[in-house]
C-alpha cells in the first residue's frame, strides 16, 4: 500500500486495477485481475511517456495541463524515463 499513486485512477505501480476495486484486495477475483491487468513495458507505453515528456520539457506545457493529463491519466502514467544498463563482467 505504501507505493500507491495518490489520487490516480490506477494507483498500483504493478497493475492497471482501478482504485474503485481496492476494497476487493485479497479476494480470488483480485488475484486473477492483477494477473490479467498487469502493467507491461510496451513500445506504445514508452511512446506515450515520451510524447508527454516532449510536451513538458521541449514544448513548455505544464505537467498538470489537460493535454498531458489526457495522455497519462487513463493508465496513471508518470512522465519518468528509467534506463537499465546491463552489467557485463
């Protein structure tokens, strides 16, 4: 519960379970839905985030603007990019 995104539609960082379904946490239905609605790092998700970042950082659009919200709010995304580098020895 500590990692929930406050005031979002999908507060869980691992799945797209809607906030309205939080009371069902721990049920058999909840377990099935978490698997079915798991967040996936797809190219389309990355494109949405990149588009929002360009609007914010290059276009000067406010992060709370309706244009940015329209992109990010449906799946409670944040305009953060995380790069992982593989470590080879």
